[in-house]
C-alpha cells in the first residue's frame, strides 16, 4: 500500500538494480531476504490476546520499519431466536484495521479512510472464512456465545504492510485465551404447572405468607436442571487457547519485476514495480505442513498468465511455509516465557 512518490528516473534506477544479472537492493539484501522481524506478545494487559510486531525496525534508535499493534477482545452475545440479536450459534468474528495518521502524514482523511477500508476488507474476508472459524466460541448452546474482535493498528509503514498485518493477526489470535466458563443452573420442581403455581409467595401488611402446600426449595430429589447463565471460574492460566490456532494463515507478497520477483519490499521498491501478488496460505500442524491457498489478490496495473500464476503460487507456498515455521517457533517461545511468569505470579500470590 505504498504511497511514496518517485520520479520516472528513480523508478527506472530501482527496477534496473533488481533485474540485473547480480540483483542489487538499496539495503544490500538478497531478493528473497526479509528484514529483521521483532515480535512481543502480551503487550495489552486488558486484551484476550495481543502482540506488537515490526519489520525492519532499527533497534539502535528504536525507530523506522513497519510496525503493527494487534489485539483481540471477547465480548458476550445473546442468541435470541426471532429477535434482532446479532449473536450467532458458534460465535462471531470481526476484523478491523486502523491506520495511525502519524504513519501516513501526507494522506487526507478521506484517503486514509479508503486505505483502512481496503485493508480491513482483505483481512476480514480472509480470516473470517468458515474453514478458519474457531470451534470454542460457544458459551451456552442456543443462548450465549463469544464475539471475537480482532483490531489491528498500523503505527508506522515502511513497506510490506500486508505481510506484517497477517503476521500480527496470526500472532494475536495464537496468543488469545478464551475464558473458561461454568454453567449456572436454574432448578425447578418437577410436576405440573398447577402444582408449581401453589408455591406462591405473597406479601400482606409487610409479612410474608407462604403456602404450606408448596414443595420445599431445599428438596432436590424431584428437581430438573437447566443451564440459564454462566460464570467465570478464577484460573491462573487465563483460559484455553483459541481453537484451531495452527490454521491461521500467513501472507507472502511477491513483488514482480519481470523476469524476477522479490520479497519484503520497501516503499521505494513498491513504487517502482508494476505488480504485486498477494498469496495467503494456511497450513496444517502435521510435519508435512500441507498448505491451503486461502486467498490470492493482485495489486497494480500489470497482467499475469495462468502459467505464471501457477508457478508463482508454488514458489509462494515455499516462502509462506518458511515464514509460518519461523513464526511458530517464536510464538511457542513466547508461550513458554509467559506461562512461566504466570505460574510464578500464581505461586507468589498463594504464599
């Protein structure tokens, strides 16, 4: 989503460096090299899952690079048949992308709104596909479910924004914990409505008069149970992981400068090329890592033949699998670190 303005001479110079026999990039990287990727989980204490991710940030001055903040929040919804309630059986999932004005100071408010809408559309339509829907968003069948919000904020844009957004989204969803719930049951006496109606309590002159023929509320031998509400037990581990977290996809942007392609473009490189191909893959958790192409989009004015697309999909799958594997390793390290800290806090609190 580059908005960098370059002259024709500058674009030609950058393109020539990419397509010569020994490709040259301004920062010295190879065509398939990513800039450094930094990830920190649990950055928003009030969220159910959160991460801060950056690509190409300068560690020395803590600036530069593309930086994204992602957080999830679970909200209870009621499922009401025949009413206007938006709650759905199995829960709902909503994705929203916002752009900090500081990241795009040269854009008008209308242009910024359009950019946010385009990015939200790409992520929402991909991540909310039924094949990726978590199976543990139900609280009480037919009564209550979770609404999962995933909000992403672009803090700075130094190129390759969509790859960064999908990486941050996957990391935040991986980090998400669904609170454990316990059903609260309403117990009603067995018998006819007429018999139950005898258990009337009336107030006369300030005194309570209870019908002596009513069954005792302490007699549980003839009672039936129906879950009508829920409560949250207090667990130190904050809940269970969001179902299917291995399936959340990653995005690889192939920047096309025929006859070559390259990864992780800077804003100047994005402005100098005619076409980019977004390939979004999800993988199974098996050792084979079987891939599913969740979505594909082209950005730019160029055209591709079916043969070219087929070859690029095969190539993009390899890049996506490497990215998926590296991200999973980092996320598992973060899991271990945070679990150990939670245990230490729990032990300290009980002393």
